[in-house]
């Protein structure tokens, strides 16, 4: 319409807020939970539809689309010197159960809008620009976080582990991937690995998922480092039995072992003495799950993080010791204690931080430096490329809940910083 048209001519860095908001809303409809909640699980029907939606948008933005064997999606705008390492940006669109519509999505749809903006501006990239949609940043289905980026960064361990990885319905990773149209070359997914140096730079735009920017009224954060996450899967087994007939001294209750371990996690986290140490028991499943049956099996999943890797590892080791002690004390079997991942933190690249700071200044946007306490695909992209992240404010810091919200003006600020930074890096 005329307003946006004239704005377009006078403001080179014009964000099409209306389209971007519409796309965010449309994408949120691909969900297994009723709106405003979003549930979008890897390789589900809704994930497949959402992927199609993203690929269509990529083509509309004039990008050539490529997908790898696990469904990482790449949209490429060829630069005038295509043999040079490209500049990439992106995030994820999978959503944990009953979460919101901004986590990850802002970094994918926002990246496409940044590309559109650069095209409207008449920009000609020298280094190619790429938008990446990563497969399964969230660990929902297979318990593995950042599955796509972890593989891109060359994790042989993960490529091997996936051969024996199943979801809670006992569907194998590869059957699920085939259902979504991927993994067509069998179980060899080494084709997903990228060489170090494949990219000149990788950037990710994301909501803060914390309250600081909103509280301080600062529109942009430049991430300096990403905290170190670890996750564990634990299983206890006992004899089970009738809830009335088996007397208390005769029991070995796998459910109580899980409950005791959950409290031990909290205790060990607090023992670190630092507010930066956090631990969560987000899953406890009891088998057979009947009110009048003593749990014969329990499954516990634990998430522990810190900005200090050594301190985080101390917590992981204490949790392992507690699991063994609890099993002995309660006469249950600790049938599994699996540290699914125990990742080191990642540092942002100084020259990318500088480029983002310059872009913010040029756009008259105040910014601050910040550590990311959530993990992101950038944690793994940092292993093969210089990395940087941009955070924008979100309402009360809410995330992983349907109340998650980011105002379109705040998103637009992030998109502008992203676009300007991409353009500078592309020409360097
Ligand atoms: C990713 O969603 C995380 O848990 O940080
Ligand atoms: Mn998330
Ligand atoms: Mn995210
Ligand atoms: Mn995340």
C-alpha cells in the first residue's frame, strides 16, 4: 500500500512488520496444542507442514533451497564471489510442548525478513548469504538438543548414537526421519557434517527468554557467551506390586527413588553457592502409572547448566553419586544413568560482536552485552564458524510457555541489526 511504499523509498532499512507478524501467526497454527500454546515436535505432521511453509517463504525471498539428510534447511542468496565462505543466519522452529510462538521462530522468519529488506534496499552480496532452519533445537522427541546443528558441527558421537535412538513410542530416529522425507541414504548421515570454515560468520537472532532487556528498556543485547548445558536420563527399577497388599518394609519403590533424586538435584545445585548454577527435573515418568500400583520403573530427565563448565560438571557428578546411593539405600536397580550431553560453553567472536555493535550504533539502538543462559544452535555453530547472537526483549522474560510474547517493534529492531550486520559481513 502507498505508505509502506513511500516509506520503502525513503528508509532503506524498512521492516515489513505486517507481513512478519502475519507469518509468525500463521506458523503458530502448525501446532499440536490449541492456540495460543504451540507444540511442534520434530518430524510430526505439523513440523512437516511448518517446514513446507518455511521453504515456500525462502523461495519467495529468491533463495535457493537445500535440505540435508536430517532436514536442516538452507536458503541461499548467491553472492558475487560465491567461492568465498558465506555468511549464515538462522534458528529453529520446533517448539516444546505448550510453549509459545516466538522462541526460535523470530530467528528464522526474522532472518527471511532481513533478506527481503536487503533486497528492497538493492543490496548485492559479495559473500553469499544463507538462512538456516535447524532441525530439532529442542530435545522434545529424542532427548537430544540441537540435533541438527550438533551434527552440522561434525558430532560423530551423535551420528553413531542416533542409530540406537528411539522416541517414547519406540519409533526409531531413522523411521521418524524417513516419515518426514529425510535420511534417504540409510543411516549414514555424515553428509550433514560441515567443515570448519564453511562459513565466514554465523549469526542468530533470538528473544532474550529473560527479563533484563525489558526491565532496563534496552532494545538490543549482543551475546558474548552461551552457558554450558548438560542433560541426563536416569532409570530406576523395582519390584512394583499391589498398593494395598505389599507392606512398606517389603517395598523397593522406583517412584520414590525418582522423587528423592529430584530433591538431590536441587540440593547439589544450591551447594554450588552460585546463582549461575541451575538444575531442573522436567520429566518424571512412573510405570505402570496406576494409583494402586507401586511404581516398578521410573524415568527421570535432568537438565543442569552453568556459565562455569567445571562447576556444572561437579553438579553432574554429585547427581550421579546420589542416584547410586539412592538405589542402594532403597534396594532398587539404577538401570540407566546416561549423560546425554555435557557441552562446554561457547564464546562469541569479537569481530562479529564489533560488527553487531556498529550496526546497533548506526541504527541508533542502545545495546548491552549479555550472556545467554539458554542454549541455542549457535552453541554448536561456534565450533565451525565465528559466531554471534542478537537478543531482543520479550514480555517479562517469559519463554517455553504460551504467554511468550515479543512486540513486533522490538522484533523489527532485531531484524534491522541483523540485516545491517549481514550486509557488512557479506562485503568484508
Ligand atoms: C533451549 O530451548 C533451552 O532449553 O535453552
Ligand atoms: Mn526453546
Ligand atoms: Mn530457541
Ligand atoms: Mn533454546
